[in-house]
C-alpha cells in the first residue's frame, strides 16, 4: 500500500491551507491508498474526519491518526498511537523528548523524528539535545527518511542515520497546501486498515520503503536567508507556549495515571530516563 505519511490540514494546523477532504481526493488521484495526518500538536482534523463520516465517504482510502509533536528540546517528532488510544496530553506541546518517548511507549505507540537533519531547532540532529545525545536515536521506532520539503542532502543524511541505527524509514510530502500533496510516499508491503496495523507492520519484518519528488516551492526556498528570522521566531514561540501549557501538561500526566512522570516539588516535569 502507498501512503503519504506526513500531511497537514487547515482543520488541524495553523499553517495548513488545504482541507482534509481535498487532500484525500488528490492522493487518490495520484494512486495513494492512504495518508497519515500529522498536524502540529493537534488531532482536530482527525476528529473532523470522523465526525463528518468521511471514512464512509472514502471507504477505499485509509486515514491514519497521527501528530507532529513540538518537543521543548528535540524538534518535531511524528507520533502514531494504537487505534483505540486517545491521549489528550499529546495535544499539549512542550514535553522533553525523553519523557515523550517514555509516555508514547507506555501506551503502545511509536514515534520518530520528522526531517531529522533539517532546520535548526525543528529537527532532532540540529538541536542541542540531538547533538549532545547522539544515542538518543536508538530510542525511536522509525526515522522520516524522505521529506519532500527537505533538500537531497538532508534526506540523504536521514537515510544514512536510519541505516546506521537499523531503523525503518518512512516518507511523506509534509504538505501544507494543495500543490505539495503526494510528493513523498511510504510503501508498505501489507494491508493496513488502521494505526494498530501500521504499528504492528513497522515492528515486524514487513518491507517498508520511502521516496518521492522534491517540492521546490516551500516558504524557506521562496524567502531565502530571511527564513532564519522565522526559525529563531519559532524557537521563542515554542518556548513560550511550552511554558504556558506546563500546568495543563502536568494535570494530564496525573489524569493518565502516569504518576512516575508527575511534576516534582519544583513544579517541573520529571522523567526517568536521560534526565
């Protein structure tokens, strides 16, 4: 089956410009059998998809529920939870990466770095945490080895990273607008009907490959060096929102009965591994 494993929507991402229904139609026209929604810190698009019975409207197309999570210290991480697991905590940006990995694995989910060798602050290997703890990559379940909005050098480095650490590689378009949909793909040599199926396939010996065509009209490519200003602006924005949502995150940790990750006496998130 052919999936686009990195799709943003206007229902779920502030910078998304294309509706989920239009994304499905475009991917079907291009021969895809499914997609993974990866909106930033949000499952809104998936809830919209289910509420409007689009699974009945598109019975031959598989929409997987995922998220692109903004960590406080390691850039963007793609997460896929088992089909019946709903974790509101993942819609609250700002967890440190080691804690995020512990929690996702606690509930049976999988996760991996998006565009790991891409922009500073946004991509694992170009963050302070990623550079300091190179072995961190061993704790992930997969790596995004093809991102249509990244340079050939970035994708090649991601592929080499996956080979070095023997991790499966996925690919996607990282589409935010209509013209970029379907530029990246993941081929899975088995039938996938839901998130649990994909998790099982990725953890087994099912053949998975990635590839695609580079999308040449990203904001980064259009504005050139000015993009650096946006990158630094994002760093401040992410830090501010992470701090703003800290209380809600801590409350959700307690609601999820994750007492071993509960805030310590100073009010900071505590985590067991790699602190």
